[in-house]
């Protein structure tokens, strides 16, 4: 079974731009979560989707948004990029609505210049 | 200006020795715990998990111990190998959070020396 796939692997953007990151969960997994990882803050929860519905949200500004499609694939968007948004963005999937075990992708490394 | 990052504790272990990585958690209501391993350039990889109704669980070369009295979790790696060099994170699930949200610790850098 293929793991969680995130694209692109690396991104370089400038301040003020917007970016869209993509995540394909493990086949059969319906829950997708997003995390931001930085050296300063560690791993921080962004949001979680199940059956195209956002069920949970972390403490990030509204510039961070996401969505999930009917095939469970998910995207997250960051608008009006700031230097502090530079981070590794990780997507994780789990098998059903109650499963707590998360399986992570390799992430998208975003650099904002 | 100078950036301030999380200071990762480092555990230096000789190849073949056993490693013990410790983690303190804060919420006594947390009922599920996971250990992840993150190698450079990769996402966190699941190692082992444990529920709060257990105090020990074993996997292949790894053992997790849970002490709810002092809110402490540990990961023991037997016969540590060079491939075990990575950052190890403990994560907890709090019933009030749930749904995809795990609280991660700062991590421990494990360096395996020959």
C-alpha cells in the first residue's frame, strides 16, 4: 500500500503570494490532518478533515485554509504569505473517523522569501 | 535577529547498547500516546502506541512504558543501530482535542555512534 503522498516536495514563494499544497492519503483512509513543523514551534496542528468536512481546527489565522475532496485527497492553502510561514507542512491520514493513529507524508518544505 | 528554536535534547548512544528516551506529558486526561521517529528530510514515522489502560507495550526491538502517576512515557530501543539515529517524538491524544489533533513533544535527537 502506498503511503501518504504530498506534492510538491519543495516550494519557494515570496511574501504576499499564496500557495496550495496537495496531499493524497493512504488508500482507504478518510481522515486527513495537516501540521506545520518549524524549529521554533515544533509540530503544530492546523486542521483535520473527514468526508469533506472540517472537524477540527488549530490556532492558526484565517490565511490558512484547507479542503478535502470526495476521493479523500486534501489541499491546504496559505494566502498572503509571510516570512514566518516558512516551514515543513505535513499531511497525515488515518483510517476512520475514530482512529487516532496518524500516518505522515514526507511533507512540503515551504520557503517564503 | 537571532532566531530562537526549540532546544532538542540529545541522546548519544553507542551502537549495540540500549536507548531510553523519556517524555513527560502534561494532561492527565490524555488516553492515547504514540512514539514517532523522524529522519532528516522525512515525515514522522509511527513506531509504537499505547493506551492509558496499559503500562507497557512491546514491539520489534522497542518497548513503551507508561507511568500515569507521574505522567511519564518512555521508549526503549534494544540493541541500537545506526539506522536508529533520528529525532524521536512522543505525542498524546487528549479527549478534548481528538479528531486528528495530537500534541507533540519537542523531540529528542538520538545519535548512534559506532
